[in-house]
C-alpha cells in the first residue's frame, strides 16, 4: 500500500470533532499527542496515534517522514475572505492614518466602491491571476481551505465573473474554495439614489440566477449603518434561504445595529465581525447556535481598539471562529497566523481556543466540519507542520511564518516554506 506516514512528531495538537461546532469553554479541549504519528492513505487520514504504532502500516511503498523537532496541527481554515477582486486601496491608507473613517471613505465613493470599479474593469483571467498569488501566500502560511465572497461586481455580469473565477480556482489550486454570493456588499453608485431598486434586482434577478447557475453555496450581506439596514438584510437573507442558500452576514462590524440578533433570528450559520455586537445579540446567538466569526485583523487594520467581545461570547457558550477577512481595504493580509496571534493578544483568547477557532470552528462556519478541521481518522489529510517547540510559541513569536510543510489532501504542497 502506497501510504504516507508522518511519525515521531514532537507534539500533535488537534480539536476533537463531536459533529457540532465547539462552543464556549470546550474550545480549550485540544488533544495533545506526544511522539505522534499520522498515517495518510490517498486523500484521508487513516490513523492517528503515538509511539511506534505506525510501524504496522509500513509497506515497501510507504513514504515515512520523521518530524522529531516539529509540531503538527490541522490545516488552517480561513472562513471569511474577499479573495477575488481587482486593484488595491493603498491610496486610502494616508486618509485612514489621518483619521478618516471606513464608512466616510465608502460614503465618498471610495472603499468597497473603488474596488468595485477595479473589479469591473478586470477580466476574469486578471482576477484569477491576482487571486492565485494570494492563494499561494495563504497556502505557504498554512491555510488549506477558504471561503471566498463575491460582492465587488454588484451587477449580474460582474458578480458571475467573480464567482466563476472562484469556482475555476477551486479546481486549479490546491486550496479548497467555498463560494459565497455577496451581491449585497454595497449599493452600487448607479443605484445610489434608488437603493430599493437594487434590492429588487437582488431579490428577483441576481439571487435566483446565481442559484440556478449553482455558483455559490452561501449568501452574505453587509448589514451596516449606511449600507443595508436590518430590515433590508432580513428580506434578502430570507429570500436567499427560501432559494436554498445557506446564509451568513456581516453583522455589527462598526455600528451596533442588531446584526447579531438578526443572524440568530434568521438561523444564519455564522454572524461575522461583531465588533459592536450587543450582549443581547450574543445571548441570542448562543441560543440559536449561530457561530461568531471574528476578524481581529480588520479591527487592527482599521486602527480601532474596539475588538469583538470574544471572552463574553465564550462565557455565554457561543462557538467562536476566527478568520482573516482578507480584502483590499479593511484587512489586506492573507496571513492567518497573524490573525491567530491577534486573537490571543487583543481578543484575549487562549492559544488552544484560537486553534479551535481557526480549524474546526472555521470548518463549521462553511459547513465542512464533517471533512476537515481536526486530525482524526476519516478526515481529509490537511496537515500543517510548524517549526516550533510547542503551540504557545506560535503565538508568542509573532509576525513570522512558522509553517514549514503543508499537506493538502495527503499531498505535500509546501515543503520547507516553498510551494512544491
Ligand atoms: O472591501 O472593504 N467590511 N466589506 C465589509 C469589507 C469590509 C471589504 C472591503
Ligand atoms: Zn468581510
């Protein structure tokens, strides 16, 4: 049998999957195996154990790799990205440093709307080329599965162009990409004076068409002051659900509007950002099993100090995920390890909670908990090898890349920090 065996791993760290997102204090329940091994067959993990147990699986065709001074975790899942876009927004950086807010820049036609212009001008091939560079960077930093949102087309043709680019890259790149339709990311300039008409277009044309073409599994919306109100968001998310989309939303990112409450009310799989979520909304999310997907890189990059209340969420028994929000405006980084470090330093989550949040709970945010997010037999062999003596070290020694090797579906795709 031609298997791959990773053995004598100094320490293996993994959440344990019980078939549901990991909530509250259970997020600290990371299994640690010393002198660990993983037997990989084809795309999956066949067995995880410790000591010499792997020897039973050795055949003349086995590829046996010793990792004596390395630690291993599941491949990271980045469950909130705006991967596909044209252009960049460093021209707004000085404005931001001068104190001009994100929503002011958007109201002046910049921000998301500036990326909409660049994305509309780009061909699908150009979008894919740019996104491929980002995917390569993500993979080198240990991310093996991502979610990718549309929302920089804001008309049917350009939303389809973005979603097709993501679908094609899912087939062409080693990273798995789960697609989300986000036509309700902003009201496009041509509808500035008649936003209700844009919402009608979403409800009656764009959503059904994207569903018919099977271009996205999820639907997301930017529920925010000056963007889409709670009642507009409710209408769109309900319609999306009726059409068969799974739903999630950008909730209480900047202003406390009741996005967390809406997420719980409509049965969203996750509510994302939540910097300004209310205590009532957090309690509702706990009750409704809505995952809190927190994006501390955005708070950091927006130069704010109002980080999402992760400790309160965990105390209330909410399942918390962390993700990058990789986008050209409010969080231009692909490095999920940096987000993990911010999770400890600013959200005051423990290293173990953060690992759960960026592996198994990230996978549940995109409805992939059954196949990834933990190192257990039967799951995909998505594995990262880190050059670190223990898990805490990865967070403590910040701003660098600790990942040396990455296995994606059992295949070595990053070796010694380089793409294979
Ligand atoms: O391009 O600014 N928050 N959408 C909602 C974003 C951030 C992405 C962007
Ligand atoms: Zn976002």
